[in-house]
């Protein structure tokens, strides 16, 4: 117990007031409720442990029940109920894994959040973030973030629709026998096996409520993961654009700094090739290099965050979409419109999640390519030989764009998203060629 408390204290070391002001301003109370980045300060520890326990009490029993449901439906060869159980069990497994994994790599989140709570780039010419260009770029970055947040919001609504709409239709229509293969109760939001009757009375409504609250837990966790990835990626993109701006405006800022150091000097009297002026240019150039180096360190932390979770998300999404396409085909043959609606919403949700994940990686890669172009069009022809050598080393270092990967192998990009869609459709075609299924 003592070693566990020591670990909590270690995690809480970075949690000063400024740090938590930044966290709450960026993510709100959802960051604590979802346990994606809870506070481990002694004053907040009981709330954190209670929230964590509530998530586990909601998710673990449902995961075990769905594993039994999968076995029961396989024995009786009910593919529709089996694929539903597999789909929901994969989502719950992903949520449980995420709960533990983000604690395991907490250092990556805390280090990045700590760095992002203040200015990442420090320039001798003054606070560059106050320049009009940076202010405008920050506003555009925030507007794009808000547009992308529609995705997680739609995901939450879609998750609710997946559970509530088909269940409502079945309740209105009525089922002669709510129990299907292996005594799996199909008249629940999540068809599942229970060791006791759940088709009527108070037990039925308790089971329904328990499933809906568990689904809310999954939705909150998954949405917060997307928010963390998206907000961190957007901040890194903004910082990369600031580095590009610092290079294109380097002469302007160097002139401002040089005139400040020489009050009696007029702008028209400054000689660009004066060693003193070039020394100022070198200082500004080194600030840009240090800024870029800090961003690379943060990108390494970001890769740690996305590496395993995105790989698992890609795998779960591909399997789920393939199974859902197959079940839509079966539902069309049997004219089961509730199933068509259910699996269509599932496909839309999985596709949306993987698109957002792919867009996050693609946007960072594109921004690093833009930085290379900005460097090329910067006024390097006004640098002396020493500064040109520094600039050339910088430009050479960013010749290849940065690619965020999942599992260290799969690029997180829109090309990968396209390949996943093709793979899911290929799985559907493979299943569709089996006439005995």
C-alpha cells in the first residue's frame, strides 16, 4: 500500500495550481470524470479512486457477460447476436485497456501538458505569440478544433442511438420470445446473457439502466481520448506554424531588436551585412531552432500517447466495420430494419473515430511539410556565411516530414484510413462468399 501511495505522490508532483488551471481550462471536469488524466493529489485521491472504481464496476462485469454471450451464440450459431456481442465487448475492452494504459504512460501526458501550460517558444525579440500573425493563426487553429470536436459529439449521440433506438423499436413492437440463442436476452439495449431472467419487471429495468450507464462510461472515455489526441495535435500544429512564421519574419524581428539595442540608429542606416546585425540574426535563428527542438520532444511524447491506442483502435474498427457490413447484408435478406439501423449507426461511429485519428496524424505530417516550404521562402539570402550554415543544417534536418505511427509501423494518415476501409470491405466480401454462413 505504501509503494502505491508513493507512486501516486510521484504522479502528483507536477500538479501545481498553474498546471491544473491549464488542464481544467483545456478539458473541463470531463478529464477527471473519465479518469483519462485524474488528479493524484492527496486531497483529490479519494475522488479519483472512487471514479476509477465506478468505471471498473460498470465495465468489467459487462465485458465478462458479453464474453459468455459470445460463447453461447457461437454454440447455437447465431451470427447476428454473436457479432453484436463481439462489437460491444471490443468497445468495452478498449475502454478498460485505455483506463489502465493512460495511467501507465501518464508521464507522457503530464510532461506535455506541463510544457503546453506556458509558452513553448521563447524569443529574444519578445513574445512572438503576441504578433498579429500568431494571434490570427491561434484563432484559426481554435476554430478548426471546434469544427473537429463535432466528431466526438456526434460519436456520443451515435452511441446513444445505437442502444436506445433499436431497443425502443423492439419494445414498441414487442417480442414473442425475448430470449435467443443460448438464453441471450435480445430485448435489452445490449443483447446479453445473464444468469437470471431479465425480460420483465424491476430486474429488466435495472439491467437496462446498468447497460446504459456502462455505455455512458465507454462513451465518456472514448470521447476524452479523442479530445486529448485532438487538442494536443492542434497545439503542436500551431507551434510548428509559429516556427515557420519566426523564420519568415526573422529579418523584421532582428531589425526591431537591433534598433532597440542601438537607440540612436535609424532603420535606413542599418547595414544588413554588419557583423553586429548578423549576430542579432543568429540569436533569432537559434531561438527558432530551440523552439523546433522543443516541439520535436513534444512530438515524441505525443507519439507515445498515440502509438498503442491508435493501433488498437484501427484493429477494433476494421473488424467491427467488416462484421457490421456482413450483418447489414443478412438483415436486408431478412428485412430486419432494426438491425439495418443498428449496424449502420455502428459503421458510421467506427468510421468517424478512425477518420479523426487519421486526420490528426495527417495534419501533423502536412504541417511539417509546410514548415519546410516556409523555411525555403525565408530571407536566407540576407544571412552571412555563418548564419547560412546554421540555416542549412536546420533545413536539412526537416527535409523529410514527420510521420506519426501506430505500433511503430502503421502511419497515422488518411492513406491508412483509406486502406482500412478497403480492408473492411474485403472482409465483408470474404464473408459474403461463404454460402453456408
